């Protein structure tokens, strides 16, 4: 039996990582660590976008997912 978390866990973890990195990047004082976290948050947003878009296409039953 599949649970709700099993179906949406990757999206939640990727989104949570993106939110956590964004909050941390804006909470730190200016410096090289903050710039690094801004870049890392941008990459995490890209990963989240790809995961959610892939799930959307797969759940819609597109020809590419079969």
C-alpha cells in the first residue's frame, strides 16, 4: 500500500531544502558564505522545479512517461 508521503516525498524534501537554503542565505551577514548559499538555493530551486514538472507529466499520464 502506497502512502501519501511515498508519492510526494521527493517533492517535499526538494522544496524543503530550497526553502531552508533560501532562509539561511538571507539570514547570514554579507560574505562569501552568503553568496555560496544564494547559488546553492538557486540550484535547489532548479532541482525542485524539475522534480515537480516530472511528477506532473507522469501523473497526467503523458506519452513520455509510459
